[in-house]
C-alpha cells in the first residue's frame, strides 16, 4: 500500500506534465472545420430543399445575400428545388389591416421573398410568431391576409403558405423520396383567437395535431426522408434558448412562450417529440433564432436545424451547445439539403459574408450515400 | 489563434525551475482545500435546456515552487448541471506532501462543495476578433466551500471562496476552451489551533478541450497562483464527463 502511494506520488507530476504537453500540442494543431466543396452530379440529385427563415426584413434598396445567392442556386435546377421559408416572413407584425401605414411596406417584404423563388421552383412559407401580428390579437387575420398576399404574388406558380387558413397542420407534401411535413407552431403558443367560423381545419386540438403528426411522420416504406418544418426550434443556442446577453439567464423567469424555457413552449415541444418517438424524422427544421445551427437531435429526431438568418439586419448571437455540430452567429445565410436518388442526403450551410474560401461553411451527409 | 496556442503550450511544457527554500512551509488552508489544492477548470459547456445532467470529475494537481515540499492532490467529484447551464458539485480527495519533511503529517483528505453559475453565455464577442464566429464566451460566478482535516499536525482548514470565471470556447471541429478564474478566498477559523483567518486573492487560467472523442467528455489543464506567501504555483489536469441523454 505504501509503495503504491509512493508510485502515485512520484509519477503523478510526470503524467500531469505529459498531459499538459499533449493537450497544448493538440490545441496548437487544432484547425477550423475544413469544408470540402463536394460537387454532386446534378443528374443524381432528386430534390433540393433550401431552408431560410426569418427573412421578413429584406433591404428596401437592393436584393442582397442571402436571398440573391439562394435564387441563383435554385435557378440552376428550379424543377427540383423547393424553397422553404421558415416563418417570420414579415417583420415586425405580419400584414396589418388594410389602410394601415405599414401595409405597403409589409407587402414589399413578402414580395421580395416571393420574387426570390425562380420560375419553376416551388415555394413554401411557414408562419412564424411575427406573422401572427407579433403574437397579437389580430394574428389569425394577419395570417389569412399573408396567405392571400402570397397567392396573389405567386400568379399561379406553386408558391403557398402552409399550413393554410391559420390552421395548425400538419400538412405533408411528398416529392420523390422527400416527405415534407409543415406545422404552424405559433398556433400552439398564441394567446389570442386561433380559430373562428371559417377555419374548417382538419385538426383543431393539440391532441389531434399530435396524433396527425404521429401518422404523417410514419410514411409507408423505409426509403422516405421525413423532414418536419416549423418556425419554433426544439433546441437552440440562441436568444430564445435563454443565451446571449445580460438578460439571457433571466429570460427563463419571464415565462415568454416564445422562449425554450417557458412552460407552454416546453409543453409544445414535448408533444412534438412524443409524436416522433419510435420513428424519428431525419430532420426538424426551424428558424426563430437568427443564426445558423446544426444540432444533434437525440432519440426522437436525428438532426435539428435552425436556419433563421435570412435577414442580414436581424442576425444575432448563438452559442455552441453540447448538441451542436455547427454554429454560425451574427451572419446571414441559409441551408441547402440535397436529397440524392436512391440514397444520400447532403446538408450544406452557406454564410454571408463568406470566408476567404467562399460562402459554403459547413457540409455533412445526414444520410450516408 | 495557432500562435497563441503554441505560446501557451510552450509555457505549460516548460515551467520555471523551482525556487528552493530551506524550511518547509506549513500548508495554508487555501492550499489544503479544493480551491487551491486542485487545478482550475472552465465553466461548464452549455447544453440543451430540456434536461438536468449528472457528471463525474477527476482532478490531479501539483503545487510547486513553494519551498522544500511540493503538494500533490488527487480528487474526484460529482456534478449536477441544471438545465444545461449552472453546475453544482461536491469534491472529495487526498493531498500529499512530496519530499515530506514532517513525518506523521504527510497527507490529509480534502472536501469541498461548489456552485458555478453561468451568468452570461454569449456569442463571439471576443473570440470573433480572432475570426471564429461560432465561438462562445461564458462569464459566471462561483461560490465554494472547502474543508481539510488534520492539515498541519492537527489543524483543520476551512475556506470560503468567490470567483468570477470567464471561458471562451472556440474552433469548430476541436472545441478548444481558454479560461481564466480570478477569485478571492477567505480562510476560516475552524480549528482549535491559532490559525488567523486571512483573505487571499488567486488567479487561475488554463486550456481545455470540450467533447473530446465523446460527447460530454472534457479535459482541462490549469495553472493557478495564490497571491500570498510562498504558495508556489499550482498546475494540473481535470477530466470531467457529463452524462447526456
């Protein structure tokens, strides 16, 4: 026993020194995540899903990045492109009542995004809390007005607001191997009227939405790539996760339904996760926090994507969590998901302004090829 | 960034040679309890707000350049991280006098409890200047209590400490965290001896690697200086693991 103690006492400093050196050298050799630009054969790509959120404050003078870059990429193969706007399409409070001073500018904001969808591409807008009149009493009507705006601006093209008519969803779209399930999560969190005599929603209660979602994320067969999209994230390292700034730790006490730590938000996320249990979707994609985050989902969903950096004027902070694969804060950008024919799903993250190596800052095969 | 890391690695690998004194120094309460016996460690990495997490920690630290005797401490701990943020932990371990000059008084156990609150967890305010826009800065505060019985021939050591740690985590693939842990320690009178309660300031700093190989596994190396008397320099390694769902 005594000799063992002697050995420990004598050798511990040596181990500590070796540990110090090793850690230091590893740290010295550490490098930034290397992104290799993988050129995918276009003929092998089945569907390309562009994810951009919180884009409702475009520059009134010019169409800059990331919208113009997204348009250019989608225009390369519009027939297989879906541009998915992840809510907060019109800041600060959606479409106001006609006659309001903000009406024309609200129209401009949504028009800039509709114009960013190249001819032949499909566009889907998901509602966010700001689209619901900034969580206000006019919310349900603001959503309906936005749906009408989008329909009129689309001029017959395949561009729409989903779920429609202020309904909670879920609404599924099948495109090749992709099943895209859209939810209106603000419906869950809204404190004012969420249905009226003209609603006619297929699901009207939290239980019914959860049950329908459980069915829709279980398509027959194993080959489907299930992506669930909504405005509010399941996990975030941004402001709505009670991070960032001096008020961050105290937001939990505010009980704001828009924040991860509020009980109503938690309740909604628990319901969504329960619907995924047993058959996890590949991705849950959201916006809400104005950053770009790729996170590990856990048992109920494989990957969580937060792509809410669609407006350069709105970008904000995000921190790296233990669940984070990639985080980009304070930069505008979007994500691109290429679903390959047969097998393989590649995620790429584009950030503006880009690095010296370009706007592509992160890539990952979500489903191995 | 690489230059800074190389510089720190060099400093850690080649510390100054010992300044030898001729009389063994009594162990101060601050040196005997976990705050001074064990190496500093970075604030916990944030995690999902949906869960609380249990974790374990192993720390080994050596206090050198304090005279004839160096001090070596090994300790284990259990931590509890609340909703992915602040962390509460208890520690138990043992400290040896190396080159022990006082037979019969060559070691003692040590115990501690510590709360570390993440006050501000924010983005790349500082690290962004170095070009990493995914970096995370965490400013917190910590409060600890330490106890070590029978330190200097029957004297007990008790300390209360307050610190303002700052951590900056950087890089995408290899999560490197640099941290600094300034603080103040009050040596409390918890012994029948004639120890006079005193206040000391201390400064720790170090580097760590978060999520090293496994999610939840962190390794830190730390250096600490107590600004009082011949207390030398503490350096050591901490390995912690948080159990994630």
